[in-house]
C-alpha cells in the first residue's frame, strides 16, 4: 500500500477499488508485476483512512498468526484537525503489527504528531506499532532491517540450566527483536493442569548445529518430553526477553517428532488460574501449593455462592416457589425449608423489601 | 493511564420520591397459592428497592468477570448531604450485601417530603456529582503512582422531579467543568494526580411508564461526559419488560465492553415429579468480555463434555463469564456442573467446534479455540543434527524434569524465575547429553552410580546422604579391584571400547569432574570429595584395602570365632544354601538316579496287572492296615520292607534300592526300564555325578574333570 503526497506524486492504492486483484499470496513475481503496474492519480487522500481500510483485511480471523501492516507514506494527513480525533477513535482494534515508514523529509510538524498519535493509539490497544523516517537513499537498508527485525526466522539459543543449543524459530516471535535473547527454560508444567491456555502466536523450533553428529539439546528434550504416558506429560515453561511461552513436543510417528514454541500474551500472569509465572516454585519449596490456584475472589463469584437477584419478578417468583415446595415437605425437609426462608429474609434485609417475606409468612399461616 | 472502568462511584438517592411504589405489583398470592384472581397479598416494591436490586445486578456482573480489578464505591444522598457507606478496599457481593443491610436502617421515609422539596433537584444532583468527583480524584502523590491521571465513572440512581434535565445541559457543562478544574487545580498544588476523563450517567427512575428510554448525552467535554436515561421501575403491565433492569444490564455491557452469548442445546434431566423423565435441552445466556479479535455475537451449541485432559487445546483467548440469569435453574445447573467437577465442555458454532467452557481455579472461563499449529510436512528426526543418535540420556532428563516441576506459590512472592534458573543450572553443571564414550554415564542404572548422580548436585548433604555417597564410592572401588566390566557404549558412532583399566581411569576422572563441579555447594561437599578421592588414592594404584566406612560399635564382650574363614565364592554360597534346604522328593523326570518317587511304577504295557495284582499296587492301598502292620514288624527287625509280590505297601516300593525287581508279565518293559536305568547310572559315573555324595564335592569333581 503506497501513498505519496500530491506535490511530488499523489498515488493512492485503495483496496476497495481493486478487491478482486488484491489477494494475499506468496507469488513474488505476481506481486512484483502488480507493484510495477500501480497507476498514478492526483487524488488527495488520507493515509489514516487507508490504514483503517487495510487493517480490515487482517481482522476477524483468530485462527491465523497475527499479521503485519506496512505503510509507506510521505506522512501527510489531510483531515481537519477537529475530525482527526474521531478518526483516531476508529483505530480501536488494530489486528496486526503496524509499521509506518515515512519516505523523505517531513516538511511540517503536524503530520509527524498525527502519525505518532496513530502509533500511540495502536500501542495503547495492546498491539505493536512503529514509526520510522527513511531518507530516499536509505530505503533499501531500511527495508532489509525491517525484514530482519520482523519477518526473518529468528536464530537463538535454547538454554536449560548449563545446557544450551542453537535453534531457529519460525516464524519470528513478535516483539522479540534482540538476537541476544536466548530462550531459557524456567521449569516444567504438567499438561493436565493447563486446560487450553490462550496463546498469542505459535512457532516451530528447528534445531541448528554446525556438526550434524554432535548430540543436540532439542533432540534430547523431544525424547524426554514424549517419553512419559500422555496424561503425565509435561511442557517446558520458557522465558524469552520479557515474554513467557511454552515448549511442547509433538509426534506423528516414530520418525517424525518436533518441538513447537507457543508465546503467551505479554505480562507475568497470562493464565490467571496458574498465578504469576514469576512466583511459581519447584516441588521442594515450602511455599508450594497444589494445582489449581484458587483466587480469593473465585469463592465469591455469584455462581459459587448462594446469590439472590430480585431485579426481575420471575426471579422473586422462583425463590418463593422453592421455599413453598420445601414447606410442603415439612417436617422431612425442615433444614431445607429454614435454609430457603433464611435466604429470603437476608435478601429482604438487603433490599429493604419486607413485603416478600410477609407474603410468604402469611401463606404459611 | 488507568481504565475508565476501573473505578465507579454509585450514588443512590434516599429522598422521599424514592418511596413511591412501582406501578405493577407482584402478586405473591398467585405465586404461592396459584390463585391469579384473588390478589389477597399484593406487594409492590418501592422505587428505592428497585434501584438497589438493579445496581446489585450491575455489580454482580462486573465482579463475576473482572473480580477486584473493577472497584466500586457506594454513596447515598439525602437532605442535600451525601454519605459514603463503603470504601475502595472492600469489594465483592458479600461486602455489598452487608453494606446495604447496614444502610437499610435509613431507608427513604414518606415523612420527609418537606425536606426533600426544599432544595431543587438540580442542586441536589450537582452537589452529589461534585462530591463523587472528589472521591474519584486520587489522594496519592504523583511520584508514588505510575499513572499520570485519574479517571472513572459515576452512576446516580435518582428520581428526578424536573422532567427537563436535558434543557439544563449548558448549566451542567459550565458547573461540572468548573468543579473538575477546581479539583485539578487543588491536585496540582498538592502534587496529587489530576482527573482526566470522567463519565457520569444519571438514571432517572420513574414509577410510571416511560416511552423513550434511550441514553441521552447532556454534555460531552474533554474532561467529562454526562448522560441521562429515564426508565420505569418494576415490570411492565404484561410482565415481560423490565426497563430499569434491562437498562442497567445494557450499561454494564457498554461500559465494560461485554458481549452476550447464548449456549443452546444443553441436555438437562428433568425431575421425575414434573412429568418428564428424559432430558430436555435448555439455553443459558451469559455475558463475557470480547473474545479474540471478533466482535461478532455468536450462538454456541453444546457439543460434548468428554474432553481428554492429556490433550492441550489450542486457544487464542480465554475470558471469565457471568450468567445473565444466575437465579434460574438451568443456569445454576450448568455452572454447578462445571465448577463442582472442574469439567470442561466443548461448544460448537455452525457444526464446527469453536469454543470451550472450562472451570479453572474455581472460575468459569470461555475459551476460543484456534486451529492447532501443525506443520504441513512434519520434520524428520533423523535429518536433524544429532537426530540419528540413540544414546541420549533420556531417563536422566525425565527425572530432572520431574524434580523441577513448577507449582503455584502460596506466598505469591515474585523473583522466583531467577531462583528456578539457578536451581536448574546447579543440576546441569555436569550433564552430558549422551551416555556413550563415558564410563560413569554408561553405568547409570546401577545403584551406586545413580546414588552419586542424584545426591552430589544437591545444595546440602545430610549425614545419611554422605554415608550413601561413601558406600557408593566403596562399591565402585571394589568393582575396580575385581575388574568387573563396565557396560561401555560407543553409541551410534561405533568403535572399540577401551581396556578395563582405561575404563576405570575414565570413570574416576569423570567422577572427579562431577564432584569438583559441586565442591562449593556446601562444606559437606568439600569434605566428602576429599574423603572419597583420598581413599581412592592414585588412579593407577587403587587401594586394595576397603575404605573405612562408619559401622555401629560392636559389643566387646561378645565372643567371636577367631578361626580363619576361608574366602568363598558366590557359587560356594549358593551350594551351601542349597545343601541346607530340606530334601524334597523330586519328580521322576528331574532325578537321574534311582532315588525317586514312582507314581505308577508298574504302569505301562498292555496290562496293568501282574499275578492278579494291580501294577500300581492300588489293591494294596486298600489293605492299608494290614500292610502297615507287616511293614512295622519288618522294620523292627531291621529288615527292608517286604517286596514280595504279596501284599506289599506300594509306598515302600518307592524306597526300594533293589535292582533286581522282577515283574512277571511285563518282563520286556522291566528289562527296558532296567536298561535305561543302567545307562543313566553309567552316564553319571562317566560324568562324575554321584548324587549319593556331598553335592559340593560332586560339583568339585565335575569342575576338575572339565578343567
């Protein structure tokens, strides 16, 4: 998507105009042909509008890996100042990582401030975004750097205590830019306690080594994680940079086995029912407690405790009918009857509504 | 910057106007007795009671989903005075119920009509909102807190006597702006956090039908947004519409960005008494935050509760839920089913399994499933570096994994990641990946080596562990002295194993590396390392004398046998044990000599009778008494039992050693049997086997013969 200002050349590629021709594909030759055939026009349009439209192409599909939106622009925004905040509010859900590359020097401060607000808004909504100014002669270097930082497979080390081996993660984990970030194993978690953890992205681990005959930690880890029975298997909890993730071993048959790395969402507690990963301990620790971790507030949820909600008449009706049913079974269901009556009387005290209890008492007379 | 939904002030009007009863009463009698016409007991709640019930519902939904992340502060206002009845620290439905119960003592009173009418409603509300703004403003210093500004929401449940609150929107704008600016100026002076953006909603509750219940914006400024909505308290005439409750639930959905989802097709068994014996499908609606990237509402269908716990489901998002009708039977049934057994249920949308309901840690979560990440062409292990090897120390790594399994912490103290990494580093200081080309790790599986590998990496050594280490080292020294072979493995690379002496040199050098890597763990580690390697001596001259091992003290008065006990081999020990065992009669086939029990000695051939007597002597068994008497006499006289063809005890036949048993009528078989026995006897003599002599001597003879 290319947008260049009118005073040099105005060029706008609107995906709404050419939807049949604009499809995601991996055919580089076809894409090169399309880029070479981009038509020039004198349209004055806004790059923010284009960003919002382009982001819609990446929205709505949770099955796939999060995508990237690269915007090449001269940085000019044509919206009136008063309408810009309203347009900015439309950026509530950027489904991908946003990269804005401004080509050439920025002539006015205003566009830079506007684009910076776009980046800030995207980051505030929990996604990654960046804004870079690129001179004309540095375009090639900038493009290569963008590719290496965001798209190229990441070569890093898997570290387990004093053991380490080289490996490649593909595709690259988002937000982990530093090549020096090794993936360190923090401990191991039984698979039966995880219960569908929400994952940000998944990556395949490919072992790398100069000497193909040397033993490799990734291979040993594959065998060790697959050896126990399925129900007793464990996953390795790892930390890369400031993000946590899981390493899981898979097998199709005896010859085909591999490791995958799943990256959690940012934060120390991506799984509330496991507690903070930064406070998990080994079995020999005195502070250890068994799974699952029950939040204090969990015991007070409305579905875990006897809750009386009388905001609608049929809910009052249900409670009264229940008390009436137990009253019919007296003296056998005496305990249940008193339990219901006490519950209703407590609710009457809370809502200052004694009429309900009076009605129940009158009938019982 | 904090979220605008993180703090909410709820204000409840307690003026006279809130005493008014709702329009449509609840016929308790019809419920209890079933008489619709005779409305003997008709009770209408007041507007105040309806307000309490609806705000409780608002708080319940928010607390179910967000817990203590979303905080509420409750205030009441009466006679132009606002009173705070709770605090920011205590949250939860139980606390709210206690708070409302305590404040129920000062419910709106019909006698207070004069006091309520003295001050215009607009003034009341303005004062209330200004007080609430002060409660929202933080009292923390800017440097102490991370956030740069404070924000929040104010909900006012009131009965606005003036119908035209909307007309006064300019007045609202002016007054509220100046109030917020005053508060911020004060905050700037005192170095406190300023107010940034506040949302104010006035819920005007009527006791009559309201046609237009939409939310109207009275002012939308940079610092605040003011909205008002008019709703009717209680139910509508047809009993199907509850404007106040629906509006409050909508506000909760809008303010906290919730979505409504329905689960249908839930099979629940009806009670027998209600006439239905089978299961009926129910629907349960609930609220939850946005799940994943999609904001589209979905209807989910019950799929299956049978989920394999060993399979990790790929999910992209998981959020807590709050049942919309928590009181209803089917909603209660579903939540109890999930939370009591900590079960998980798969849900499908358009015939595809897309979601999962699971109880995790007491909370019910809705998970959105994603497509599992599987490569189109799974990689082959053999093509990977080191993938073709089969000598990995898998069992050792499995035991390391089991020792370093993570658990939640009771204290919740952070910083455990660094400690856990340090613990892993300690146990992997010396940890070869393979056991080939190694003496020490080739022997893993033996007791002594396993003990060493398990105990040495520990942080501290108890006395028992030190004793075990010394015993394990002693065992290795003895093995070296006896030159026992080490199960050397060359792995997949092949190659000839080194000589035994060389293997033990490698073993001790590897042990030295292991011990020295952990020598700084504790003083006990250093001491045990010095002890073991001092006792072992030089690698090329292992000491033959056994290392001193701590043994319990012996009683000095006890007499010991001072005779020299010759050294014994293990074979001698087994022989000795064998000789001590009582001799048991052996089966015919086991014994090579003549000393054996004969079950059916004369059975064989065409006839089992000789001289009108049964070959197996069973006829004589029937005359047991007679036979016993005869044999007794013979034994008295030191004579062998009678072996004549007369009445002979067949049991004694088994003990006969007479080689000249003559059996008439079966001479061929007897001869054949005698020939076989002769051959066997000759064979025994040739081999040196004589089962009549001491077994130890017999085995020595055999060994000498075969030397």
